């Protein structure tokens, strides 16, 4: 905070609170905010009805509960003193940001992620262990799906199965479960529909949730019957592209270079224009966070960075392919957390 010239952080909903103090605020219209000055003690301002959910840590922060008839914005403003630069949590509701700007008109507001994102991006051993536990859970699910029949079922049916399997595996919540069949898979973030999956199609399953506070995220492909030569060749190129990007993800390498490693392979296979998104994103308490594996990002990988590597190939109106694993940058080299088979699974 001193380096960035920030006098105080004001953190509300989102992952910063659980990361710093172990408390996750509900996304309510009632304001919860951790006021964290650079010099003095932190204060957690919460609605009275939410106070019982807070595990108090007197050596970390002071708890202040506000009543229904009080104005929490004025309470927070009262703790900000003469702060001239305020770092506001990136997930804070706009209504509260605007109200604080009115309450403290002479302050300059900046994004708190300037401070919190670099901290959260570097995972310690405990965090990596949590990510690996979540990865193992979805690995097991990806393997189990190889034994399932897809033909004749709807995308929504398979989606519900993935959600249930994630919850049964120990995830507190399922964050997403993309199931995209045939031409629908050409849309990278397709919403599962009532479309019936047919023999001869490929099905893209991209799913993840939150387990012990940390996220999982995996994508695997399933071919309903023998795939066409075109799909087989494209998928073979995708596997090579992903492997090249994983091996390029060494400590000190710019994120843009990791992205380029995947693109070179797909470009040589004549599929460069079919890869329409970044190669990966950081992962931790959020499914998407720093660092981003994308062209133009000169940030260099550091020990403890955890991120996805997920190149894709999308042909409008025909099919889509993606392969995704979570990787951690270590001093010994890139370490995959996902170990589920990466071949194109042939299913009924």
C-alpha cells in the first residue's frame, strides 16, 4: 500500500475478504466492508444479522456491527479519516462506491487489486495443495464421464450430472458446467440447452467448482462414436499445442510467450484463426484471476503462479474443441495439477 501510495483499502464482497480474514461476505444490498488503513488497525463493518457468521480474530481486525436503521456508508466514511487515496475492492457494488465518493468528495479512488491481486496470485504450499485437491476431484469426474452414454441425452441432462458429481465429490459449489455438443461447441461459453446429443458428434465438457475455498477447472472432449478425420487431426494438433504451452510456462517466462507457444502450433496446422481466446487465466479463490496467459501480457511467471492452459479450435456451425489443465509454475518447471487422460474419449 505504501509503494502504491494507497492510504486505506475498502474491501467488500469477493475473494479478498476470505483471503485476508477468512470471512466471505454474502452479496447483499447490506454493506459489508473491511476498512484496512496502511498505518492503523483493520475494522470489519458488517450488518448486525451477519455478525454471527464472522469468526472473530481480535489480533487481526475489530468487528463493528451496524443496525438496520444506521447508514453503513457513513460508518465506513467515519473510519477513513483524512485518507486521500482509497483502494476500493474490485467486486464492490457500484451503489456503495458512488455513495462513498459522495461521502468523501476529496479522496481519489483506485482499484484495490493493485495491492491484493499480486498477493493472491502467488500461491503458497497450502493453497497449491487445495488447488490440487480440487483438481483431483474433477479428474475423477472427467474419467467417470468416459463410461457414460451421451447419445440421446440433452446437454442440460449432462450438465446436471456434472453439477451433481462436483457436489458429491466434495465441492461446496459448482461454479459452471459447460456442455456443448456438435455445432454448439463452436461457441466457447455455450449455455447448455435442450439439444439432443447425436451419434457422430463431439461434446465439449468444461466444468469446475469451489472446494475448500479454491477452484477447479477442467475441459475434456468426448466423441460419440468414431470422430471424422478432420476432427481427429484438429484434436491431435490441439494436444500438441497445449503441451507446448505447458512446457513453455517456466518461471521468468512472460505470459505472452506462453500464449504464443500454443498459437504457433495451431498456426502451423492451419488452425490459427480458429483459436479465438487467450490461452489461459490464473486460478485460486476465483476461477479467473491473475496472471492471464494472453498476448500482450509482459508479466513474467513466478514461483507459485497457478493458471489454466486451454487452447481451443472452433469451427462455426460444425464443431468446437478445447483441452484445459491447471498448471503451477515451480522452480523445477511447470507442474500439471490435472492428470485425467487427455485423449479424445470415444463414448456411446
